[in-house]
C-alpha cells in the first residue's frame, strides 16, 4: 500500500506549499479535486485541459518532489434536477483530463436525483414507508441513475478511466448494497471509493464491508469518525447540525485513530482486511477534523498509517504449504 492525500485536506496552503508539505511528510501520491463541492484550490481544470504546457508544469511540480498523481476527484451532484448538467460537464472534463494525465481513477459520488419529474431538489429515501418511497426509488434508479451511469461508464471506458464511487449520505449510492447495485447495472468500470468514515456514522462496520466489496474497491480514503455516544444514545445518529456544532453533534470526522477505542488496532485490522479483499493501492488521507490544525492532523495520520500499513508483498505463497 502507499500513502496518499486528498489535497483539500491542506486547502489553506497554495499549491507549492501544499506539495512541499506533502512531500516532507513522506506522502508519495496525491488526489486532486477538480471542482464541484471543492473550490479546487490546487488545480485549474479548464486551463489544464487547454494547455499542454500547464499539464507539463503540474507533472514537473510533482516529479521534482517525488510525488505522483493517483486520482482526480470530481465530487458533486451530477444527478441534481437543476444543476446536474453543470456537474456532469465537470465530471466529463475531469475524465478527459485524467486521460491526458494518464491517471486511471476518477473519484466521485453517485449523485442524487429529485423524487419525481419536475422536482427541483434532490430526495434521499432511507426507508421503505410510506408507500411513495418505493415509487421514488424506482424513478431515481431506473429512469435517472442507471441510464446516466451507463452512458458515463462508456465515456470513462473510452478514455481509459475507471470510477471510484464514494458511498455517502444524501446520495443514491450510500452503502454496500447500493454500490453493488450500480456496479451490477453498469459494469466493473464502476467500483467503490471506500471511505470508512461514512459507513461509521451510518452504523455499518467497515471491516465487514471490505469482505462484501472484495474485488470491487477501486480507491480508499483514510478518514475517521467518532460517535459521541452521550448524544447518539439520546437522539440517534441522524444529525443535521453543522460541523461548527462539534460539541453537540452525534458524530464528527476526526483525525485518524481517534474514532474508536483501540484506534490504531482497528486501522491495522482494516488495512489487512482491505488487502485480503484485493485492494493494495493508495490510502488517500482525507483530513476533515475541524478541531485540529490540518498539518498536525495529517502528520498524525501519516504516523499511524506508517505503523500499520502493509507495504511489501506477502512473503507467504500457496507453494509454501
């Protein structure tokens, strides 16, 4: 496995400072957001598409620091009933740039449609009752998401790109079952961006998920969540407070290792489970702990992962039996 970083983790630094910091921490791979829910502080998508010299300068900036570009990130809601076409354009430009830069993976979310034709806001269905929820899901999946994703998958394949879809709340794909449903409908060009922090706050076990997703994990975000049991036991895990209310929220994103008791032990087990599930790639650190200095938090995460991350291939082989 290899240490990487979602560069928005250090969004307060300009590109040169960010790359210097990343290299100084011993990280070797970077994942650059291109827009959408990111302000894309380290990349100008249109300029890179239009200017081969700008692409060369980006490659040189990475190479001179011993870094490589492992993924582009185009997180936004391309199925939004109003702004979806704008985000779809961003996604397709990101695919085109990934092809030009010979980056094999674009990270994104599934998107979330409205609940019916004519709606102007997305609709996230999380229960099977009342009965109209079934009709909403049928429309979202069969009339919007699957046709869209079949077309996008073909576009990605034409450019040599695979998609790593993040299972995230307020998205049509938010858990293992929905990720596998999309993959079955579209094909293996679609796989998971496995970010354990989201299933954690939805009550799933990331270790169990790796077994169910074996062979279908295209990318990994190293990010942690802490459940505040004194809040969640009273109000549940669904919480609409913003990150500025960290003290009173049921859960918060935290620096890696601070999410559970025995955090280092959990992450060591999870990484072994990921390797057993066929994933041996980049662990892209995504730091969103609002109570911690970003550089300190990333450095702490690097230290933890270095201690538990398998790097060399296994010494054992079937012939050893």
